[in-house]
């Protein structure tokens, strides 16, 4: 069992800033060299390749990175690029074939609205939330994944906040009921008592009965797939910020404690905690997600000792990741920033590569900590 370190912020800050500057360089180059391209994962360190997508869910992460760069650098070039890439996504607000509209629009049109106050941008976010809610299955009380009507993914916990947002902004009680019901079904069926999570739950579409846990990306249906655990940790924490329901906070805390307890020293998780020796490669993206989620959870929890532990854990992850071992600053041919991520291990996609969600959540966590240090 690993424990968070006490990280020296005076030592960490210059490495956080160096990593941020590296992001600006790498992603400025990406959009210059590959205009209007939304990458998902690298192959051999290259973003543009012919590898399988599995599903197209990552476009919001590039726009989110551009908005983070604009908000910190405050140069209009970044805002112009962010707005341009947002416009390329606007049509997706009506896309009923994906469950990832939160990932797409909470990181694109929501920051655009927050920067400008333009109500038309908020309407896009609300519409996307309303569209996602159409995936709700009355029999079973869950939002189904892109796989099919029988499938619930733990990943959807990171997308359901867009329905809470739409409910809050419109006063639509039905949207609120859908979002809450999905959270309770997820907790009941694929969050385990020890705080681990399954990737997927399978339901009988005729009766709504929960049948079994399953996986597409973990080692097995019963294993401890770390990115899914990080999605749950962060997702239930975000949901709690909307609901103030102690049940949501309790799940996030259970997930967080489990994640920290099972991590090795440095708190960079393997791709699956149950992977056997010899197959326990790191997934930096799981820990990047967890770092940002833990930082948020430190502000949400009502327990001061937990708050300190979660903040220390987030800083420990960043301290480990902001190093030569994980950041590509000494590898000019590598087009990503955060190395050693994993997309889909069973399919062999994006294994030991840079992945866009890892890039986004690593930068998000860095910006949160820099803002705290700078007093913003």
C-alpha cells in the first residue's frame, strides 16, 4: 500500500510551469501541422496514423487544452484556435449515437461560454445534455453506452454532469431525475463495496434486470481497471457538486481511497490493478484523471484528514508525472506530452503511448495547482 508524499511546492512549481510551456509548444505545433484534426492516441509518438478509433470520443480534449492555454497565457491566438475547433464540433450536440457528449461539450462550449458570457454557447451545452439524456433506459434506469441498449459504462459518470448542468440551467425536473437515477444504478451495479469499479454493466433490455459486470478494456469482468476507477472517482465527485447528495460524495471517497491504497509508490497506476507481474505497465492517463479528480475531491470532502490525503495524493501524482520518465521534453520527435498512457490494452490500441484524455486531465490538474500557487 502506497501513501501520498509531502510534496515541496517550491520544487514542484517550476516543473509544473515547464510542463505547461511544453504543452503550449507541442499542441501549437500539432494544430499548425495537422489543422482541423482531432487526435485520440499516438502510434510511435505520432498523432496522425491509420489506427482504429474504436469510438470517436476525444474531440473535446483538444479544445479543452486550447482553452487551458488561452486562460493561462491570455494570448488571442489561443482563443481564436479554441473557438475555431469548437465550431467544428457544434453539430455533435445532436449526436444520439455516442455517450461522450459531456467529454465533448463540457471541455469546449462550456469554457467558451464561461470566457465570453455568450448565451448561445450555453445553449449548445444544454442541447448536448438534453441529447445525452435520450439514451436513458426506463427499464433499468441507466444511460446506455454506445455499445448498445443493454450496456452501461462507468465512463458515463464523467458525462452525466452535462445532464445535471442542463437540468440546472433549464429547471427541467425530468432531466434531473434521469441524471440522478443513472448515478444510483451505476453505484448499485458496477461500483463495488471495496471502491473498485467494473467497466460495464449488462442489463436485460426487456425487464431492466441487471445481469452481470463485464469489460471491454480491463483485464477481466471482475478486475480492477484503473482508468474506469478514475472516471468514477472524478465523476461522482463532480456529480456531488451538483446534487450535494452524501451518497455521491461517499462513492467518490470510496473510489479515491481504493485508488490510493492500491497504487505503487509515486501513485502512477498500472493499467489494471489485477494485471499479473510482467503485464503491469503504467497507465499515466489513469493517474492524470485521478490527480485532477482528487484535487477537486479535496475541496468537496467534509473530512479534513481526507482532504489533506487527497490533496497530497494529487500532488504526489503530479510530482511523479512531471519528470523525465513521463514528459516528452527530452524527446523532440515525440508529438505528445504525457508518455506511457494506455487506450485499449486488449485491442492493442494506444499502448504505452500518449492519449488525449491523459493529455487533457494532466494539463487540467497542472493548471489547478498553478492557479492555487499563484492565488488565482
